C-alpha cells in the first residue's frame, strides 16, 4: 500500500523531511502524528499520512519561524543592552514626587478620608496616627477640628479652622411689625399631682368623660382642646400628671401662657405639685391655683393656701398676687369662675400674634396611624396654617393634606393658638419639634440637612477612644437588661425611655434601650430583640399575628402595658433578679472541743454543744482565744458511733473536719450558715449612691490635703 501513494504531490510529507533534523522536539511530534495516522486506518493510510505530513510540516515551519523570531528578539535585546543597533529596552519610569501641602484649612468636623485627601496621604496613614493617639476611627468617621489638628501636626502640616457656614437646618426668622399683631386665645396647661382631679377638671371644663376611658386614671397622651367662655376662646393642653412625663410636661409649660395648678383640698401640696410649680416658674408662666375636691368631707382649702406660701405662691387675700379658685370638678362648681380668671390673666399678659404670615407651631403629639400614616397634633403659635402648605418639622417634611380640629371636624386653615391634627408628613416627628411653613424645596433641603446632621452625630458618637474601650472591658461585671420599646405615640416613647433609663443608678445592672419607636410590634422588632437578647415592652400597642408567631419561635418575651407603673415595676423586678446575690452570716451554734481523739484514719474532736445547734452541713470556723484558725466544712458528725444530721445544745458529739487536724482541747467551733438576702434594685441604687458620695467626699478631702501642702 505504501507504493500506491501518489508521488510528487505538493505539500506531501517527504519534502518536509529535510527540515526535521533541525528541530528534534518538533520532529518527534510530527513523526508521532504520522505513525498514529498510519495505525488508525490501514486501508486509506496513504492519503491520511499525506494530510498528516502536510499538517505536520506546516506546523513545523510555523514553529521554526517563531523560534527564529524569538531568537532575533533576544539577540536584539542583548544588542540593545550592549549599545548595538538592536531595539532599545524601555527606560525605567522616573519616581514621581507627591506634592504635599504644608498648611490646610479644615471645617469644625471632617471625615478621616477627607482629611487624608487634603493632606495627600492615605487614609490608613491617618488611622494609624489616630490609633497611636488612642482614638479608634474608621475611614468614614468624623473627627473634630482639634483632633484633626493634632494628626496634621504629626505630619508637619499646620491647620486653620474655616469660618462656620450658614446652618442649612435653620428656619429663617420672621420679625412681625407691631401693627400686624392681633389678639389670640390663651394657651393653658393644666398640671398637678396624680389623683388630684386634673383630668376630671378638664372633663368638667369640656363636658366630656375622657377619664373613664383612661387606664389607671393616668392621662396617657398630651391632648389640646378649645373651649369658649363669654365669646372668647381658651385652649387647654392636657399634660400627664405622672413624674415619668417630666419632659413632656416641661415642653407643655414652654408653649403655654397660663398654668393651672390643681391641688386637692383634702391632700394638700405633694411632690409632683412642687415639680409642676418649678416647671411653670422656670418658663416664667403665671400660675392660677385650682383648689379641687372642696366638696369632700376632709377638704381644707385654707391649709392648701398656707402650704403654697412656702413655695412663693401667696393668695390675693393674704396680700399676694396668685389667683386661687376653689372648685369641685365632680359637682361642676367654680368652673366658670376659673375660666373668667384665665381670661383676666390673658388680658393682662396681652397675648398677640400675626395671623397673616407663614405658620409656625409646636408639635404637641405625634403618632403613626395604620390607615392615615404620620399624624401630628400641632399648636399653631403664629401665622395661619392652610391645606396644601409645604411644611418642615424636625427631620420630617411634606404637604398638609388634611387638618382636623379638636372636635373631629375637617378644617381648611388654623390660626394662632389653634390646635389641629395634620396629615401629610413623610415621617413621625417628635413632640416639641417646631413646625414651619416654607416653600417645598426649602422644606426638603432643611429636613435632609437635619437628617444628615443626625447621622453624623451618630457616627461621631461611635468613635471610641482606647481609654473608653479599656473602661468598657473593665466594666465586664455590669449586666445589661436590653429592652426594645414600642408605643402608640412619640410622647409615650420618650416618657418610657426617660423612666427606664432613670433606673440606671447602680454599678451592677443597667437598662439598655436597643431600639424605640412608634407603632405596632413588627417582625423586624422581634428579630432585633432576638439578636440583642432584649425583652419587648409594648405600650398601648400590640404585636401583629406574624410578629407573635415569630416571637414564639425566637423565644422573645413581649410585655404589653396600658399603665406606665406596671411597666416600670416589672422592669425593676427583672433588674432585681439580675443582681448578684447577697448573703448574710447566721450563727447556728457554738461547740467546745473537750477531747482530741486519734484514730487510724481520722482525728476526731470530742465536743460539747454549748448553745444553739450544729448540723452536718454547717459551715464552721475554729476559734482559739477568739482568734480564727480555720474556716471550712464538717467531714462527719457523730453521736457515739452513729452519723447524725444535727446535735442540739447540751449534747456531746464527735466531729471530724475536712482538711484540718490542728485543733486542741478548749478550741471553740462556731457553726454558721450563709443565708441569701433578697435585694431590690432600689436598695442597689441607694447603696451605689452612698458609695459615690463616700468616694466624692474622699476625693474632696484628698484635694484639700494637697491644697494645704502647697
């Protein structure tokens, strides 16, 4: 079959053969392919081999050409290095010198990455310097001007503080001309001690029965109501009487014109009465005293007047200037007299505002309604708020979509001293936030700038110095009771947070609020509580079905409350349960050793019980001449040869002691036990306060000693 191959075919395997010896590696591959082609098909071997030969030769030529080209390249490179005519290698790049400034201008705060950019260094260089200075910061964290100056000084760069920019979060002030001012209704805050009849008095004024629907008689939210007396309007703010609502009550006093202080005629001045007086005085608000419950058998209005004199409130009949009106909310007596006196005080105060300008007001209460979205109660202080106005409130903004007055009617505008509920904000504002009607673009930019400031403050607060880090490590003994707070309105959220954090007065257990917000308990709340091992306190809200199921799965404890007392008491109990147990020593009996008996395996104290009793599980201490030799445990307690559980006074016994053999006749064995003392968080707080006072006194004494030495 070999002879049958066509001779002289162009590109055959034969002509390529002379080139093969020059390339042994390639030859091997070509021969291998031809031999493989011959074996694969005996019948058509000639043509197959021919094609294989042509392919192998072509590849051989290509590879040979590549090798020669490579040789030329290498040769050229060698010639270039020797100065020949070959292609020269590229010259190495010249080292670029980074121009770094010697002086930079910085704002009040600056992010680490921005400082690095200004100084032409890497952020890691700046972070290393900060760490050496004891400040832990990430690339995006803000540092203040002083810290940035210290860091820049380490690199030989001087700094200069830029003048502060105009605060983009501020609302432009409008100065009213006196001729534009018109009389407005007085805003009255009703304050007083719990159970002194504050809510009942408001009910009597409004002829409603709100108090019958309130849990535990405590007003849960600040409301605002308008009443008419002799053709003139009076606005009442209803602030809760419980001490936990201090912040809300203080805010109420700041937006009010007249404070009515309700004092029960049969109870007199109480701690919260004094607190209310302080709030009104600090806000420079005139006070009218409503002496309530004059219909009760034990009522003594004169005693109340005398008690109030101690706080600078002197009745008019005693030569003072404080109006005191005896009333009975239950029998509706004295109500008209009270309203007339409010109008009299308002007339003296000359309360005026300009209704013909952009509205300004204060948020009294805010909540998230499932159907209506963000709902805020606002008291307009000046100007007129209208449907469609663009408004900004804290970090929230939007358009006024609807306004509802205190009677539940939809209104199109609200003038000075008018309380209305508004819809249309993109978020729930906080009670006490200032509402301002501005143009739409300004409302959005102000709200976003405020939100940005909040985020920056949060980032700044997370910057932890090494000292603080070590302190946290050393505080490992402190236990945290993590709590997640949800409530129906923002005011209640703030009040609960304040009350719960007010329990942090000891060095053992503290409340840590991991999250708080308005609205029902959601699945995301449960997941957060699960991750942080927190209990959920739901105030006037309930978890939805999905959240309840998830809570069961994740073993998250949800506590629902309608009265703040119950929530606080439960948290106090939980904190008390987390306290380290405290023990007191109780002496059970005294035993005298009268004979030391030696046995092969033990040393036994032949003893007589002088008083009390000794038990086999008692802890014991051995005294010699009233000096303690040993404190330990009993190995065995016997009467004659029998082991017993206890031996009473007047009986003899044999005692062997664990790990102690050095007792002698005449030694006294004192049997005692350690009983756990039930401790409360109130006691722990008191002890911690006492300890702090002692430390402060010691520090003051030490400082005094140093001063005397100098």
